[in-house]
């Protein structure tokens, strides 16, 4: 795989999505952007998602043959193989979430992210096979800065900030928190969708109370940020805003307490398409049980993930979190 050529392609795709999202924010009302286009097996596809698909596919169709063919695995886009003969195999696999955080950006509330990762083509490929990843910020109409982050496996993580008004690009640092405690920092268990939020909140409270038993009364001893974007959550870890994040919705819905109940929405592999960047930056990523994070390259598997800004935080939070999860029947 030509890593630099793949990186250039992913950046091109992300920049095209950023421009289309900016156009949608200017030209359409929130109701128009939030109109439901399709209820897919992976997630609800809104009009703003559909508009982006129509931008992405022409680029992929034009460029695919240069890479020996691309197997496209993306939210809202039917899986397809581009750039090869009908009986041939592609060279690479593209896992992509064109807009991660659609619900926030379609109401112009908060940045979303274009997420993409590329792996060599093979059967049963997983996140751990991804060799190049890119995430590009899709800012609200009130913002003038947009970050692009990328990584090639084994070569570290990089960040660049675009001034949308001037076109200037400058290198920026990636600096996960070096804090040793959750005290006076952001960290949370993901619970932005029902059902089961009361269970997840109780686990979160138990973790904080166990880790900070002597915290002063009447004080805000730790904080949370329910950012409706897995890419956004990892971005917050990458730039030092958050200290830990735990998305354990799958473990919740698979638990005995949810037998016979309606299953809620979970994270999917495309939401983690750019996780290589976090790994290369030193963020610690695990599954819901503390094992290395991994998942098949598809659009429908339910995936849990936990992120810690550093190993010290992991060593203090993880044992307490696992006990709390079990205490609440998960």
C-alpha cells in the first residue's frame, strides 16, 4: 500500500465533505438538514448525510482504479467495490463514516467529524488491520477553525489546523492529558441515547465516588461531556480535554437486565474508523472488558470501547469501572 497516496485521498475526501457540510449549513434550514432520508440497518440517514454521499462517490469512482480498486464500507453508503473488474479483487478497504456526529452538526450545535481508515484488502479484516487513518473536523457555521488529524501505523499522529477564513494551515500539537486523577477533569460513560441511561449514570457515579471518596462536599469534583460523536469523543481525548470515556452500550443491552427489552443504538466499527490516530498518539483504547480494542470492518456490528488519556489513568479507573459494571448487572 502506498501510504502517502492513501493519506492524500482520505484528506481529499474529508475536505470535500467539510465543504459540502458548510454549504448545507448555509443553504438549508435545520429542518431540511434533519429530514430523514432513510432508516438504514446501521443508523438513521438524514438529508445532510445523503448530500455528502453524493459528493464522496464521484471522487471514489474517479480515484479507485489508481489504488488497484477500493472496497468501500461506509455508513449510509451501500457496500461496493470500485475500480476493479467484476471478477477481480480490490487492493484496499476503506472504512468510513462521512459525518460522525450528524445529530449535532445538522442542528448547527457542535462540530462533527469525517472519519476514515484504510486497510489492505483481505477477508475478515478488522480495525487492527487499518494502516492509514484520517479525521477531519466539520465545524459549525459559527466557527472559523477546523482540525485535520491523521496517522500512518508506526509513524505517530499528526494534527493541522485550518483557518477557514484565510485558508492558512498550521501544525498543531496532539497532547492527551497527563493527569493522574479524574479530580477536576472531564470524563464520562456514554449515555446520550435511551434506553438504560439510569443504569449507565449509576455506574458513572459509583466510579467517581469510589475514586474520590474524600472529595470536598458541595464541589463539582469531576465533569462530563455527552458529545454525540465517537470521533468527537476521541478528539477530546487527543487534544487533552477529556481524561476518559467509556461507551459500554453493547454490554448494557446484552446484559440479563435487558432481556425482552428494546435494544438501543450502539457504536459501530465505522464510528471507530480513525482510532489508529488515538493509538499512535498514546491514548489507551480497550474494549468493554479491558482487552485491546478491535472489531470487524463492517457497518452493523455493535462495538464497545473505552479510552484513557494515559496509562496512569487507566490503571486507576479500569479496576473500579469493571467492578461497578458488574455491580450493576452488566
